[in-house]
């Protein structure tokens, strides 16, 4: 690693990482506009390119994003496309940068459109040997909880105990569930529809892997059952578009729903180190998970 790369890792500034990666990849560095600052920091570049700056140490995840995009496109799934003429990912220090073809103006998918896309995805033959990992819903959870200094130790201990309980329940459920190719973080914002017309496009491929279809279906179902963000008609449209499978009738639903909500809580816990609003939101979410606040819940977006 060069001294420049080392300094960039230590600085923690994703824009500096982006500029160095763009020079390595032979792309213009002007006019980089921040789109989103999340687990990946995403920028719009000149020439119709979108850059995703991954977190430190996520080179393998970045490489799997590129692999997933190309494999899914070959199967006929409409998916965000990696730029073809760049060796990807471009690594600066320990941070990978991936380069994507910018999508036309678009909107989030409706519940029915999401159901159609997931139905097609889950119907794909699982390749052998699988090019993707087995999805672990608990990946990184304990590390996030342990690092969540915004919560007192007794609260973090409660979250650890909940994680252990949910893992035991999940391992008891999964042996009887068929495996398929899943997105891993399926919600309406990760499927977008071009406003000028065209097929819905699958985005954010960080978690593509092999796992039970229920892990892809649970996020929207939780929006319906626990947050009242969907009408009865919208949820039924999702169920019908997917093929008639209603997650709420499955005996394991509450286990997967709570795992998903725990992950959403852990994500905000990571932001609570530097954000008073995030710290307040984590305490609110913890109260919900403990049953101190009745559903439907209202959680602020981060």
C-alpha cells in the first residue's frame, strides 16, 4: 500500500478515496456529486457513471456485486450494470470502488412490481457450484452491537441475548426451507422503474446469495404488519404478484421479522456515534423491540 493510499484510509474521507480511484481507473474526477451516504457512499460522475465507495475491508463484497450484476444480466433479469471496460473493483487502501452505468430517471417499485421481480429472481436455477455465498442474516450483527457505544452496556447485553435467541430459532426453521438465489435486501427502493418505460431494475447487489425466499419477502411484509406503511390492497397486490404466498401465514414469520428489525436497529446504532438523532432513534427502536411500544411503530429513516 502506498503512503498516499495509507493516508486516505486513515483520513476516512470517501471523496478522497473516490478521486484516487477515478485516477487509477482513468475516469474524470470533476463533477462528482454525492447521491447517498450510507454503508456505501454513492456519487454521480461525469459521463453517465455512478461510483460506489465501499467500507474498509469490503473488497470481496464489491467483487461479488460485479459478479452478481453480470450473472443476473445473463439470466435475463433487468439489473444495474457494471461499467464493462474497467477492471473492477478499484481498490484504494482497503476501500473498494465500483463503477456502474447510470440509470435513467426512475421511481421506486410498487409492491406489485417488487413481487414480480422477486418471483422471477427466486425462480432461477441455483447455479452449481454456486458463485454466491449462503446468506447469513446475522452477519456482522454482534460486531455492530458490541461497537454501539451510544447504548449502555445493559442495553447491548439485551440485544446480544436477543440475537442469540433469534439465531437458535432461525437455525431450527431453515432446514425445511428450499434454497434459491435471493437479493438479500429486497425492498421497494432496491427495485426501480424507469419513468420513460421499461422493465423494473434490480439494484444494490451487496447481499445477493443463496438462501430461503422468505428472507427476501420479509422486509415488505414487516412494513405492512408492524409499521402500517402499506394498505391491505397494496400488500395483497404484492402477494398476488409473487404468486400467492403470504408470509404472514407462515409459522416462522415473526422470527424473520424480528431479525430484520434488529438489523435495521443495528444499522442506526452504527450512526449513533456521531449523530444525536440516531442515538435517540436507537433508544426508540430498542423500546419497540422490547415490547414497550405497541405496533404499528414509527421509525425515522436513516
